[in-house]
């Protein structure tokens, strides 16, 4: 007899005999659903099988019921999403009782008042009203619009705490609070002023920033006032006006002062593990030449197997079991998820810090380097006092970066994931090649940066030595593409053991060597014996 | 008891009791099919359930039966496609009886002679024989090769009429009939002639045009003669020779004089709603840097949710119900489909005009602008008499464009779709940002266009002021990428509230500001005090 | 009664009556599995259906059982993969008995000692121990790490033989053994040395080569020594150290001297036909601008239909039946697979030579040309004695290329595939356009190559006439992108009748004409009357 029950995941059961029950989960949206329902109905009616039972629906709070009265009509999409979610089907009181690796509520306890009802609209949007600057009176309830990681932390405390150690939670601050990065930002998204004799970029306005860098990095939210709107169902009502909204960037500064957005990866209102575990979520931000993780993955052996077979995999089981639930890793497998072997033993623990299986930081800056110690990178200074984790020669700002022991430990943690499917010779061969590629790309960047420094020295462009924006001129852009785009792509490709073309022809070595040749060509054409200071 | 019957969608039923039937649709190609069939067979045989019934198959006309005799052997793929299609399963006479939003035949009536049989080969390829220049005698039938929107209009009249108002139906004409666009075309796909002292492009030949621009825009079909071929099954037969064929471009000029190709989105011979509703159909033409709608969508939150979960969605239900059938929009959801809420009420009407939920035209030309009034854009003249919807400064050719009222109305229509899942603060915040991005990108294009005009004035390139092709020289191409590629990408990214990298690093602001810096660099290097007129 | 049994594909059956059985295959990883199991269990228990039987599991050899003892714990992923594979479910002795087109073991006989057990770890990794340089003693067994095509050939002899005629099997050798290609490789992935007065690239180190070109082309494997490792389960053990490992490139030089890697397309340890038939496998190597087959396909009509509907197709049936198993071709359909019509008759034979449905070689070199006669292209010399299949003017090195008769035959073979879904006017129209595009792109390359030759002649760059690397300078790279990237993309787009943007704006004609304009611009700026020799 098959009993596939797993606490609270299923919608109804058939009582097969005195002990055994057969549990079913029906995804609401599936076409298959209709067929299954039909088949089951047939079985029940024709076989006189009387003992069908339904799992207890989680009770809905009165406040949530009141929300639904209007909003189920106004915004059926999100309400249906929520109805499909685990949040609608189980109470925190039930969820916290789950034993072992399957437990999803990580907080040690949940508030009594949240314990006995499903996690509905009111349970999140009424939480901690005093903490949220956007709390407003809405039909007698103190509602806030933007739910923050600190709200989620009420039940999911460990994940929220891990995430604060994740450099991603500081994505807004690390960009906005670093003078050098701000200059890069201005050179890319700023307002241009160009005539023959003048080329300059002034800082972008807030709406452009929100649409560009901060779309992924997260905006700083601010309540700028209130607005009365004539609503369809309740006439005139007053709402807060929130600058920087809507936004779901990973380092959003929320209206309770917290940093981050859980919906960046667990999109509203399904808050789905399935979505977060797929590679498409990471793709939202990691797709361009600056950080081509998704394209590289999708062209790798792992990505191929995922694309070919994932329709038959299970993306909701907790823990996530190698071999049984999936046949090749996604982004989450290697970087986030709690993994188990088929005997139910933990392979690696869940982490929302996300870089604690990563010794190297391989993108975004001139050279690869060990990961920063603190998620707040604005505190880093290299030996020249610049807010960079390496010198212009590639030397590390050691004091601010993890040391060899921590790097070794993180490497070992990642290799536990590799070992789920690969033998030791494979794993060590792969890592040897990857670490060599870090060295080799850094050597190329020394060539490019050396040329840039010569060009500055000759006065053919105005940059660091002149106290000018080192990123805005045509030749400076050619230089920053070498590290911002091409060396990155090469390292991602090597790290993921795949996506060969991305390491060579698709924004990799081809374009890196081309850029160096073009920098040389540009320099030679303009150089004259009487240049320089 | 579950009764999931929906007129004519299902293949067979199980009679459960006197009243209730359980209906099943079996997709012919599914592996699952085997399992279902097996399970059902088991139920029927072991449970002594005798009352299984099959939906009436639609009768096939004698003419179609005769077609199938040879063609089912010759081209099994398309015949199987058709057998999987709704066209093979239902007669127009049955289909027109469907009440309410589910009705798919929009014409007020269908010809009596088509009413009682399935829509097979003969029903389309023998239709309106006098109207088609490629009609030829084929085994005693007056067959035409290319079925046109006017043929489809016999049953689907409203869609065909809407589509004629769609700028896409004029895609061939609007390109071929605009002198300025023709120069752009020649500079891109023309035959090059280049030596040190000379650079020129002459118009491309028809086969190159058909393979390039007109692959998407549609070719002009023309019968150039006939050809006798020795066929496997019937010996020598004569066929028309059609220039510009094969082609399925959206603005194809057909052999009955009509414009468009329904198979551009509803590919032969399934004519599938499922295919047309998926984002991959739009991707066929909207994938490159000139119009990166698909890449942007696929990296957006909507695209992520679609990629992660669409296997469980229903892409065939009519109307298409928010929340129930799907959990995030595809291209069709926002731009084409009839949407309903879970109570079965219409949210927005179906439209094959496709731009009537769109106030702004955000790509293809120097500046964004309100949509043209007429789908025929060859009539547009700006204040300088050029066939462009804006001046070189960005001013609108107002007379030819929709006005503020119509823009407001179209915005409201689109916002009804947004409201299916988003609250008002979200929707208005999004639109405010989007409309600002239109302004901000247009400002950048004024910088780039200003540089271009200076360069022309100085005689460093020969373009508009000299009566020369303004698009063919290296520096002119740098200029047209600013609007043809980069500003477009930024606006698409903003419009779809997603795909952040496409707005910055992947052909967005990074490349836009880079192009401006490079134009400045190019200009300065070549400028000499004695240049100019 | 439905009997869907197909030899050895199914896992268990229900005995419905004396003769009929209903067979079921349960994919181990599917979520659906749970539902099916539940439903079936319900049927069996409630209907008193007693006669459920399980297909005989294939016996596992003692040696394999011993492998699994440790490795199932160490690497659960690959063991589960294997358990999901056909190799675990059927013995070669059973498989060779399959009659007709469904037979997968192509060798005339299989060794007796392999005949009666499943194809497990030991069956492959102990095979031909004397032939493999990496054979080592492992718990008393002579194990080799790297399984080669010659191992697979024991059962799959025909495919292995065909593959040796495939130019892909020579991918390492053809690159490493061609002086001119080596110069191109060095200019792309070599170590740069650049100052104002000097620009040079020296050959890349072996780890960079393995991470770059040889990731796809295949590395040359070499045992460089042995290593003792302290293993978790068995204490200290000695293993071979293999340079160039891990690698799954198509032309890998194996430790038995053979060339190729079956796992390039049939990834370990499912050895899946399903994976190999999907387009994502080819994408692993054919995705960048040098060979954009996948992006072009995915934006084509075929690719659209695949993306939209493939979840309902069957990717495991052998033969693969047009219309029944699939509704649009993938890469494998046109280039590799054995196809049948719905009557079970062969349309085209399986081929692992892969170019024998291809008259033209359309990428990788300056001009398109007929396919080489030998998979070893290092023997080719053009009329100037260069190792290229064409002259710099485009003339063919005829002696080394297939002739008109063979081209005609290969075209006819491919057109049999086209005819599965398209009529003759479609097919001939398509091919006429494609062959014209080959001519037209070659004409553009003559313009670009002519400019390059002039520039060399004037001494503005140092290349072929000077005995210098003709690929490494900035202007030379602009030239090689015209053929290495853009003409290729255009031809792929034309060949696949789709992906319009890739033929124009996405690395196609737009960039080709731009490059020619930029070469002209570069040349003019630098040219002075006193240049040249």
C-alpha cells in the first residue's frame, strides 16, 4: 500500500483500510486536475468507496476574511496565488510541530495570536504596525503595504538572520554608499552632456535609478505623503504614497528600516519554494554580461539536464533529495538549499547567506578576490585607501576579506554538493581548473589595467590620477568591460563547469583579448612623443 | 460529482449516473495518455462500468477525405497537427452555437456549405477560389496554396477585421513604402561596395529581403508561372510557382490582395490558441536588440513565474481566467486575449488590433511617441516633411498620432489587466516610472542626435543635410544603435517592470551612454579647426 | 482494451483478462508518480484486482553490486541516474532480441559475459582494461575512470563507427593540428602582452585551453601519475591522476586512443535518448555567436512549437514517429535520428555521422563550402597551400571536399525530413532562398576580406603577407568577426527557416554591414599617401 502522506502537503485522502490512507495533492491550476478529479470521482462513485476524507482546511482569521471580501474581487490573481500557497493551508501552530529536516518554520516559537489560523492577508500586512512608516488606517485596521523580512522573520527567523549576513541584503547600501561605485553608476545611467568639446554625465534622477540599478539592488522606500483615491468598492479612501515603490530588489531599504525583500525570490503571493528553487528566479538579476550566471548555467551540462528533464522533478520537497527529487542542480541546489541523500541524511544545511559555500568573489570588480568578511562592503579600503577589495595591481585588501581557512572551509562545503554526483577526481580536477582560471583572468586584467594607467599617465584620458571620473570616457569604458563583463563571464563559465561559449565567444576570452587589442590600437593612434606630463 | 464538460472540448465521457457525466479530453501526443487510457480501461473492465460514450466526431467532407488520401501519407506531420486541432473535431455549425465568452467563431453566420463538416483541408484551401491568384486545378479541385486572413475571416470575422487595424498587418507596406526606412534597410542588408575611397550599399535582392526584413514583416507574394513536377503518387502535375513563398510574416501581401498571415501566430496546422498564447510565438520576431520583448519578458518577474510554473497552467480555456488558468501574464495576456475573472466576468475584451491597450510606441524610431492613428504609417509626415512620427528634436507629428484622450483610454484598458494581480499603488507607481523613462531616454537620444547633426554639419559624415543615406557610415550606425537598439531595450524593460539587466548592462543604459561617449571620442579625433562649411 | 506494451519500456502491468495486459511505466522522479501510485493502489485494493505483475528486473552482476555498495552512498546522484536509465532495466541479451526499427543494440552480437546482466558500473568501467591507460587496481578490480566510445561500441557498434566519420570526433585534432587555426586560437585565448609599442599573444596554458576551446572540442587525456587519497569508506587508496580530466568534449582524445565522448550528448549516467534528442544538448556547444544554432532554433517557428508543446511529446520512442511522437523537429530530428512515419516505415535512417544530411558547411571559416570529404581536416590545402577549404577569394579546395553528386544526395536526404510536414513548393522555395543566402553572404565576405588584404598591403596591419599572426590586431578581429560570427548567424538563420532577428539585428546582417563600414572608417583614418611598400 502506498502512503505518500507528508504533513500538510496534501489536500485529501482515501481511506484504504483501517490504517492506511492514500493522500492526494491537487494543484488547483492544472488541466490534469480535471482528469484526476474525474477519475477519482469515478472510482468513488462506482466502487462504493465511501471513505474519502479531506484534510482539514486551515481556518482563516476574521481579519483576513474581511480583506478577502473586497480583494478577492479586486485582485483575483494574487488571492488565487495565496490560495495555492502553503500559507493558506496550514497554520503556524501546525507547521512548527513538524519534526526533522522537513520543518519550514525555523523560529523557536510563533506568537500565540498567529498560531491557529492560516497565514492570510491580515497575518502579514497587520504585523508590527508600529514599526512600519507606511502603516495607515484601512477600514479600521492598521495595514502596511510593504511586508519586510522582519515581518517574515516572525516565523522564519533563521532565514531572515542568515539573509542579513548575505551581501545581497546590503545591495542598495553597498552601491549607494561607495564613492567609486557611484561614479561608475553615473557614467552608466547618468544624464549625458555631450558636444565636441565636452563629455560629462550627471547623476541620474531617482526614478531612473529605481528603473535601472535599484531594480535589482533594491530602492530606498520612503513615505512622501498620503493620497485620497476614489475606490470602486468603498468610495474615497486615503493611502500612503511610497517613493521607490513598487520594488522587489534584494537590498531594498524597507519602511521598518530593514534591508532586503523576500519576494525577490519567493514571489507574492505563492511565496513558492518551487519558484525560488528554479533557475529562472536568479535569472531576473543574473542574466546580463555583468553577471551572466543564468545564460552560463542554461548552456552547461547541468542546465541541459535541467531543461530536458525538470518537468519530472520535484521542486517542493523539503529536504531536497539528490537523485530522488532532481537529477541535476539548479542555482539553489548549490548555493542555498538544504540537501539530503536518499537515506534522509543531511548533505549540506540550508543557508540564506548564500556565499558560505563560496570561497571566491568572481565578479563585479577589477580582480577576483576572497569574499568580504562583512556584508557591508562600504567599509573596505585597499592599500591606497580606495573603497575596493583589491589594489589596482590585484593585491587583496586582506584585512577586509575572509582568510585561507575560511576559504578552505567554504570550498569543502561546496564540494559536498559536487560529491552528490561526482567522484573525487572529477571534483578536484574541476576546482584546480577553476582556480587556475581565476589567476589567468586576473593576469589579463593586469594587462588591461596597465594600459589604462599608461593612458591616464599620458593624459590621453582623464581619470584616477586627475581626480576625474575614471569610468566615463570611451577608452575607460573599453577598460571596464574587460573586468565588468568579460573576465566575469569567463569565471562564471569555469565555475559552473559549462557554458563553453560564454567563456570564449559569447562575451568571454574572444572579447577580452579583443578589448586589449583595441585599447592598444586606440592608444597608438593617439599617442604623440610630446604627450604626457 | 465533478462535471468538467465544456462544449466540444472533450473526447469522451463516463456516464456516472442518470444525470452526471464525467468528460475527458485526451491529448493525442501525450505520454500521459497511455497511462490514462490504461487506468480508464482498468476501471471500465474491472468495475463493470459499461456506460462509456464518445463525443461525436465531426464529419469530414468528401473533398477533405480525398485530400487526406494522398497527403496523410505524403506529409504525416501536418495531417496529425490538424487531427490534434479543434478544427478537426468540431463543425462551424456546432461552434457558432456556443454561448457567451467561450464562443470562438466570431462571424455572425457561417456559410451553409461549411456548416456541417469539420474544418479540413478542402474547407480552407478551396475557399474563395476566384480571389486567389494561385488557384490551380488539382485533381479536379480549384485549390490555392496560400490561405489568407480573408479566408479565415469567413468564420473569424471580428479577429480578421481587428487585425487589419493592427499596424502589424501593414508591416510589409510600411517598410517598403517609406523612403527613409528603405535607406535604413539598404544600409543594413544591402550589397556592400567598399574600398578605401568608397563605401556604399545598393539595395538587397528579393531573396535576401525575404530572408531578412521580410521574414518577419512579410513578403509580397506573386505567382510567377507554373511548373510541372513528377509526383510520387500521381505522376506529372502542374503547380503554381509563387515568389516570396514560403513566408509567414505578419504583413505578408497575399495572393488575394489581403495583408497578414494568421499562421504567424497560430502555426499550421494546429492553429493553436495554446501556441499563440505562449511567449515563444512573439519571440519569433521580438527577440533581437531592435525589439527585445522576449528576452526582457523572460527575465522579468512575470517571465520567471511563467517559466517556473506554466506547465501547470491552462493555455486553451476561453475566456482565459486570471488566477484560475494562469498565475502570471504572457505577451498575449496583456496585449491580445479576452480575460475573465473567476466569476466569469469579462476583464478586457479580446483584440487582434494589439495596440489598443498601448498608449506609447516605444521602439523602432528615434523617439518614443503616441501610437499612429492609422496602421498605414507611410502617410505620416513630420514638420520637416520627413516620413517620421517625430521631428529630429523629438516633437510629435501630432496630426498623425493618437491624442491624449485616446492615450488615457488605452492606458486605462491596460491597467485593467494589471489590476488583476496588483493594487492601485503598485500600478500607478509602475506607470509613473515607465512614463518617466520614456522622457529620460528621449533626452539621451537628443544628445546623440545633436552630436550626429554636428558631425554632419562639420562634413565629417555625409547624411541628411547632404541628401545622402543618413544610416550607412560607421558613425551613423553608432548613432542609430542608440535609438534602434538601446533606448528601445530600456523602455521595454521599464514597460514590463522587469528584466533589469536589459535596461542597464544587456543592451541598455550601459551601451547607450557608451555610444554617446564613443560618438564624442570619434568626433574629437577627426575634428579640425578648418572643418565645416 | 488498450495494450501499450513496448518491449522492456514499462515497469509493471495489470492483468486485465486472460490475454490482455495493461503496461505502466513509472518515472521515478515524477510528482505525478505519487498520484498514479495512489490511484492504482486504490483500484487494486478496492476492486479486488489481484493480478498485478512486475516486469522482471534485469539482474545485476556481482561486480556491479560490489560497486554499488560504496558508491550508492558516496554519489547517490549518479546511481539514481543509472537506476532511471534503460541500462539498469534490460540486459544486452534481451535488448539484442528486439526486432525491427526499435532495436537499440546495433552490434551484431554482444559478448556472452555481458549478455545476462544489466549494464551496470562494472560492465562499462571494467571493459577492455588492457586498452585504457587509466586502468588501476580498485578493490581487486581493474577499473578505468574514463569510458570511451570504443567501450560503448561493444553494444552500439554502428553508432560508434558512424561517429568516427563525424567531423566532431576529430574536433580536438582538427584544431590542435592546424597551424592557421592555432594562430586564431592564440589570438583569442592566448596570454596578452600589451604596451603602447607592443601587442602580442603567446599560446594559452593547458588548463586555459581545457577550460576554453577544448571544453567543447575535447581535451587530450593523459595519465600523469598516481595519487593516494584517504577515502571515507576504505581508507587509503591509490588512483590515477588524469590531465585534461574532467572533460566531455566531442573530440576528446581518450586513454585508449579513441576519439570522442558519447557523454557529450548522452550525459552520465542516464545515457538518455530523451536528453540527446532535446535541443538543450546541442546548445551546450552551439550557443555563442560563432555557432548560434540554438538561439536561432529557439526563435524559429520550429523552436516556438517545441517550446510551447514539447511537454506533451514523446522523446524516448524508437523509431521516432513524425506527427505521433512530436509536432516539430529538434536538432536531432533533422541531423541524427531515425524517423518513421505513422505506418512505422522508415523516413530516414539514424546517423551519428551527423553531416550526411548536410551538403554545405556554413560556419567556422571565411566562406561557406561543400563539406570536407574526410573528418580529418588537417590534410586540407587550398590552392595557396594554406590549411583551408577555400582560397581567400572563396574558391573551393575541391579535391578535399564532397562533389556535386554527394551534395545532391545529402540535400535529398534532408528534404525527406522536411517533407514530413511540408509540401514540395515549400521545401524547394526554402532551399532556393538558403542557397542564395550562401552566395550573398560569401559576396559580403569578399568585400571584407578585400579590405583586409588592402590594409595588409598598405602595412597598416601585419598579417598573412608579413608572416605574422593574421588574427590578433584590432582591425584583423573586426575582419574575422564578419565570417566567424555574422555571416555564420545569417546562414544558420536561413538554413533553419527562422529566427529572423538573428539574420538581421542579433549578430547578423546589421553587424556584418556595420563591420564593413567600420573597417572602411578605420582604414581611411589611418591611410596616408606615403603608406605601403
